C-alpha cells in the first residue's frame, strides 16, 4: 500500500493532561504562519484529526495558534516534549516541502496545563 500523503508522528509524555470535572477540554493546534491559507487549513485538519482521541464532549474548546516558521514550530515541539505534553507532528512529505514540519496537534486537556506551555504563541489570524 502506498504511503499516506501526510505523516503524523505522535509523542506521548507519561503525564497526559487530565480531563476532569465539568471543565471542558481544550484542543490546541499550532500551524506555521509562513504557509498559504489553503495549506494552513489542510495541515490544521490533519493536526486536529490526528491529535483527537475521538468522542470529545461538545463543549470542547478548539484553539488555533500560529508559529512564525518551521524553526519556531520545532521549538514549540521541543518545549512540549520537555514538559511531557502529548502531541502529534504533521509533516508534508511531498515537494516542495520534503518532510518539513507543518503543524502540531496537542492532545486535548486542561487549559491551565496546556496554556502554560503555549501562551507565548499568537492566535492564527
């Protein structure tokens, strides 16, 4: 079977953000700001889909953030790994990107846990 068009790579920390009580989960997705709007949309769909466990409550908050470049996005990934926050990397294998990091999908969890590591990033506008 041929390889898929996009390759997601998951990193699982031992301490996944917990979902508890009535507080709705937050689902953060980060995309590169230096991509075209159409490419951003495609990568966001992949990142959100691959980082969702499915069956999320209807009151889940979806937050889309922007990283200035591939290097900035890689820095966010490093920060999340160090904090042992679970996420997936979305890479584009096709030309002209050839495996470049395009987006991150963070596993849904508690706002206060995730925001601590992502608050420096702007919302995608």
